[in-house]
């Protein structure tokens, strides 16, 4: 975690090994702190947030990142199922939903671009699904 302009940011290593800094909501920070306490690695501030419980390679080292696939299968899908969410989703669909939700709630597309770490705003526009909703179609704007 890093502090920028008085706001705590999470350091995220993403696709292409890019590092992004994402502002963290206080409620999310509280949930992360609770998780770190339960997981037993609250004091390891430089270590990975999500770590494997066991190491199938046999060397016993669990002080490493949980793979993106592991996060998806062992964290996201597990807790979605526990919450009664039966729909299929992927990390990409969650990312697109978050971006669309931000845009729907008045976020500037340039800010969303920076948040997603896109070099080109055209890539960010792919996440803008607002124009693909039926109620936003010109068909629904026609009065008769």
C-alpha cells in the first residue's frame, strides 16, 4: 500500500507485468486488514496479498503470489458461490463491469483510462458498455 495525496493506494501488478496504483476505499482497506489478520501475514507489508495455503510443488514455500488463476478459482468463484451468485463471470467481465459502473456514475473516461492503466483511450472505450444497452438505442428515442 502506498499513500498518494492523502489517499491510500494498492499497488497492483497486472497484465504485462505493469504496476498500477489503485485508490482503496476505506471499507476495502478494513476488509483487507481483517483478511490479513486472519491469514496471519498482516506484518509482511511488502509481501503478496493473496498467497497459497499450501504449495503443490512440495518445497513448502507459501510466501509467494497466488496465481491469477488461483485468485479467480479459489477466491472469486468460491466467495461468489458462497454468496449465492450462480452466474458465470471472469476477471475481465468484473473489470468491464467496474469500468462501466464508474462511467455510469459520472467518472471521466480519461480517469477510468488511467485507473485501468490503458495507454490508449480507444482501449478504454471498449469497456464503455453504456451505448450497447437497449434503452440507449435510437430505437427507444423515437416517439410515435
